[in-house]
C-alpha cells in the first residue's frame, strides 16, 4: 500500500517536473520570438538614426554602433543651397495637418455621434459609404483634381492639398470616433440629469471629459495620416507648399547623381521622432483607435 | 456644441443606448426611429456633403473625362488632335493596348509607351498585393500570437511594433533605398553584391520587404485585438478536454479570430492595390515595378482624359475586389461597425 503511494507520488513529481520544463521551454521560446519581433521592427529605424548622426564621408560605414558622430547632417537637411526647402516643408506639413485634422473633427464628430447613438434607416448604407470612402484610391481623385485645379489656378496652393486630404481623413475620423462613442457610458449623462445637472452641465462635466480622450486620439490618427500623405502632394504642390514627404522624396545633394543619404536620414529622423514619441506616449489609446473599426 | 448634442425631446429616447436594438418592437418605435432619423440626417449632413464634394464629384468628373479625347499633340503620332467626345477609345488604349495611329485608326501601342504597360502594371500590382498581404497575414498572425502571451516586456514589444507604422511611407522608402544601396547594410549583412534596384526581381523584393516591414504591425495589432476577444475559459476547457496546441489553434483561435482577420486582410488588400509611395520612391517604377497608381501618375502629364480612363479602371478593379471580399469571403465590415453583430453574441 505504502509503496504504491510513494510510487504514485514520485510519478506525480516527475509529471510536474516535465510540465515545469515544458513551461520554461515555452517561456523561453516566447522571449526569443519577442526579441526577433523587436529587432525586425526597430533595426531599420535604428539604422536611420545612426546614419543621421554619421559623418557624410562615412555614409556607407556598416558598423552597427554609432561611429563618426556629427550633427552636420541636420544642418545639411535645413540647408537651402541645393534647392531643398525642408524648413518650409515642415511648416507646410504642420499647417496642412492641423487644418485637415480640425476640419475633419469638426465635421466628423456630429456624424460619429449620430452613427453611435441614434437609430435610423439607411444606417448601413451611410456606414458603408463612409468606409468605402476611406478605402478610396487616391489616384482616382488625382486626375480630375489635377485638371480642375489647373483650370481654376489652384495648382500649388494650400487648399489644393488640404481638400483632397479631407477625402481620406474625414472617413477615418468618423469611423474611429463612432466606435469610441459606442463604448462610452452614456447612462452617466442621464444620471447627472437625475442628480440635478442641467443639460449643459451634464454635457460639460460628464460627457466632455469622457469624450475628450477619444477625440484627442482620433485627432492624432487624423494628423498622422495627413502627415504621411504623399501621392496627391507630389502632384499638386509647389516648392513653396510641398509637405515633408515630398521634400524628403525629392531631396537633392551637391552632386546630382549622388543621393545625400546622411542628410535624408537626418530629415527622416526629424520627421519621424515627434510622431514616434506621440505614438509611444499614447500607445494604448492609439492601438484602440487603430483597431476600433475591425473588431468590437 | 452643447446645444447640438443636448437631449431635445427628439433625441431623448436614445438615452437607453444600444438597448433599443434589443427592445421588443413597441408601438412608439416607428415614431422614435422617424424622429431620430430626422435628427441623424442633420448631424450626418456636413460629413455627407463634404464627402460628396471631395469624392463623389471627382469620381463623376473622372468618368466624364474618360470619354473625352485629349486635346494637344498626340504623343504617339505627333499630330495635333482636337479633343471632343472619344467614346471608349481611352479605355481601348489601356485594355486593348491600342494607340491612335497617324492615319486616324488604331495600332497596337509601341513598346515603351504607357499604353503598352497596362497589363504588366496590373500584373505587378496584383503580384505585390498577393505576396505582401500573404506575408503580412502570416507574420502578423505570428506576432499577434506572441504579443497575446503574458511575459515580461510585453508592453515593450507592443510599443516597438508601432514604430514602423508611425514612420511616413516616403521616409520608409528612402530608408530602405539606403539599406538596399549597393554598398548598403543589406548587401553587407548577407554578404551579397546585389544591385537591388537595378534588376527586376531584386527590385520587386526590395519593395515587398519594405512594405511588409512597414505594414505588418498594423495587421498584427488588428489580429491581436481579435485574439483578445476570445475568452481564456474556452482554451482552458479545450485543454481539459485534451485538445493539442494545434487543435486549439485550428478549432478555436482560427474560427473565432476570423471576422477580425478578414477585415484586416480586406483593409490591407485594398491598401496594397493602390500602392504608390514605396515603388515610386524606391525604384521609380523601373524594372517592372510600375503599379497601376504609378502608371496613372505618369499618364497625367501626357493627357488628363486618358489618365482619367485608367484611374476609373483602377477604381473599378479595387471596387470589384472589395465586393468579392465582402460578398463571398464574409469580410463584413459594415455589420461589425454598426454593432449589429453585438446583439448576436
């Protein structure tokens, strides 16, 4: 009897040990996979930053750690003697991005509220139309707009860049905010009213603070997608109004047949770092906003 | 804004939120829907009008343009043409690759002209789409499965995948151009001497690798969101019942994540079909990396109307692909959006 019991216990111990080992092995594999993902995602971005700080004479230096560190490339990026307008392009991108974001939010917030909170006929149709609009190919807009803007003398103006951007930023804002609004605890508005708040107070003190993060996240997503736009800007902008994406794509160096990689990487770093910081700080919200349309 | 969103008597019945979906159809419901409908149409009007101006008007205008001939010197013949109605000749130019000939008839577009590149650009576009979306789905799924596990540093990984997504595509293209430069780090690391942007297949793979790097995170996050909707008890129950890891993946994970996965694939496919920035900056469309979007852009300065025909064709192709996805593959984006599926869960 006792031998059977000890035997059983030993067997259980062995089983536990095997399970523990398997657990450890699985955990180890998870860490290796996580490391692979980290390197795959960060290495190219790291390479951009390292190159941005590398002396132009050592552009093709392939040592992984920073070498020949210098800030010259950032000066070159802002240098206008080779026909680059990076400083102006930064201002343009911020300006276009802010206008597009504000306009899209102002218009879109009402639509999102209606889609999230009201029950009405043709809701499917409206949502389908808005989602379809966000998937709309930019090239299908560019041809008629190119002709229209040429005819009315808008080529190279800010409005010629802002209006097409609204075509894809507005649908994005509407469907991101719709799914945020749907998740909000609207009963609180009612409770505040019961507790004696006026309608205005309930809205200001209860709904606004709750909706603010959703609206702010949507604003970041809207700004990023406007900031990244290239196709339309590459065709409709002029030297004076071109955004950073176009400026970087056409960045020229001292020698016409030599691409000034270090300066381009410096410009790319300047364009990217604020975005990356913004995204990392608001990581949770951004991920929620990005995936809002797909699940839920 | 306070006045707009305030509960006028009209809006008040909506305070119950989604309960309306489930409530048994009462006597007053038709009235409620009608009054909410009126309220909704006011709220939706600015968005619908704005989209009509920036999207619907250009589509219609492009379709009208595509049936007009371009005035000016015909690049193929060197003759001056008047413009005016052109019937389907702009579409024939692309689909049948027939250009106008000096005698007024049509001949096969000579090699090198844009008209002769339509089918190869279509093939390239679909090749890029199929390969990048397939790679992104597999890699994204794998990344999502890893990120769904609990381990120290998980939030670091989740933050890291946002980095490629946050870098503008134009910058990504320049970055990979540098990585794939002849003396660049790619050739050094793999000890190769490939002229990446200099010949067809390396150029194609350069575009594919850069695109996969940039957009896999988006895919991974969408799939991760889908994975997180699956309750852990389901896996526990399956484990108790003795299901192997593979069985759990095939019988639980895959079917339950399918709706989110299909939406992610649909989004990525439609995005890949209009791919422009990466090949345009990385290879300039050389070595058979010209996508339909690049072809439209090249055509614009040679004639709006012929370009309008091609952009309309591109639009129809993308529309058809979206239709096939939604109709036959069950990527029901709209239903997920309206929350109609919520009631079923």
